[in-house]
C-alpha cells in the first residue's frame, strides 16, 4: 500500500480524500440528500457531482427514494451500499493465516485459515487467499487487505516479523498480488484495529486516540484529528521498543525489551516463576488470582508497565482516549480502574482509559474503513513503511 503522507498533493490525492469523506458521511448518516451530503462533508455540491456519480456507477452508493420537500422538488436520497464489494481481510495469528471474506460493513461472509510455514510463507498466504477467492465467486472479492504484524520497508521487504522473514528483499504486496491475481493492500494490524474501534467500537466518538494492543508483542496506533499517524518512516506507535532503563539500551533484534517483558509471552514467563508452568492466558490468570500475594505483585507490575506506555503516549500525542486491546481486557474491570488511576495520576492532561469493544471483529471493520477503501492499491503497487507494532 502506498504510504499516506500528512499533506497529499495533486488532484488524485484530493479526490481520494473527498471520496473517503463521502463514504464516511454516508456510512454514518445516510440516507441523505446531496445537499445534506455537502453540508456533512463541507464540500460544495459541484465538487461532489463527479464523486457521487462514480460511486453510484460502481454501486457503492444507491438511490433510496426521496426526502421531504420544503416547497420545491423532493430531493433524492443517497445511501451507502455495503454489498457493492467484498474483500479478503488477511491476517496472521502466530503461524496461522486467516482469510476472512467481508462486505463493506465488515460483516463476515466466510472464513478460511491455513498454517504458514516460515520457510515458505508466500506459498501458504497465496493458498489461503485463493481458498477464499474460490469459495466466494459472487461477488468475487475485489482486493486483499493484509494486516501485517511487521514492517514493510520502502522497497516492500518485510522486517521484524519472524513468520515472514524468509521473504527477504521481495515485496510482499507485489508478490502476493501477482500470484493471487488481485490487488493487495498492506497495513499494520494494530492500525486496523484502531480504525475499527474508531469506526464502530470504543472510540467511535473521538478524533484523537491511542490504541495499545497487548499480544505476542505490544504496539500502539495513534489517531490524531481522525487520521492515522504513521510517522516519517512508518514506525509511529512502536512502543515495544520503549526503554526500560536510563540510559536506554541499544536497539537489537526484532523485539524491544519493553515488549519482551510486558507482552503476553513475557507475562507468561513471569507467571511461570510463580506457578512452575506456563499458561496460555496469563493476563486472565492475573485477574482470577489477584488475591494471591505473589500474583497480586506481578499484576500490579503489569498495570504499572502498561500505564507507563499509556502515559508516554499521552504526553506526546495528548489523546482524548486510550483504548487497551488484545489480551489487556482480560485483566477485568478492576484492572481497568487501576490502569486509569495510574494514568490520571501521571499524565498532565489525562485521557479516558477504556477497553476495546469489538474484539477480533475490529480487524475486519478496520479493513473496510472508508480511509482504506478510498486508497485501494493497484496490483503493481508495493507497500511502503507499514509499521509492525504489537500483534
């Protein structure tokens, strides 16, 4: 996927922005008249004519009757059509690839999965994508949105993702598109979760937020003024590499020390020192055994570490809300209350702290967000800077 810069230039970039605004307004407020659509987007009706015409021709907008009259002709009403298009929301969960076919509302039409062999990941990604395409011929998905737990460099090669390391210098989007015969967009998984939560979840009413995802890693997505903040090279939100000491340790390897210690595997390792064995859901166990002194101490350390990451983000970006996602909600309401208390006590302009609401559905909702729809990649485009963050 082409990297979106903070100040796009040119008529095509402006048109993509307006298309995204039109789709977002119709998804949230439709059905509306053309006049109401102009008011919602802030664009002149003349500026919307071609965009509305093209979106009606593609089926993304449909006419659904007429509205009330104020004395003149009754206006035609326009509505967003989620069945106009389907897409494959491709994601990685460890070594398992999931290919969900969804419509433009994020509704699941079918799911397919396949284990990815790290020695030949592209073969398995193509195979699970082909399974999804073959199983849904009508309407056939028009594109793939791959939520990537890694960094796609400017050349398109993938780093900081052990499962995809064998791809080497090859462009993931280009290679997957050429072999599957369908356009491919690449986006960071935490960014898509944040878009999903802002679209329909725990951040639906705010324009400035940080989503912190705790899983195999720890990463953040920053939304400022309603737009994703990716940074100069796409690494915005890589909080897994936050320093754990002063002076900070040199950066080495695929995982930062903060991530190693306070992600799900790190918490599991710490809890195993108490239990004598590993557990698959260490965060849930921290909540369930909070009355045991040794577990309570580890639980408090986890809360303080996650709050530290939230405070850093709050000091830099000043969000209205911080959303904890992934395994974090397993800490329960008492854990959320403590998280909020630490953040409020430490951040100069304390944001509200909440848990994510959509769970696994957030990826699919994010994959069909209007901002991504209006930036659909061509088959020959290769991705630039798409951050890894925590997955």
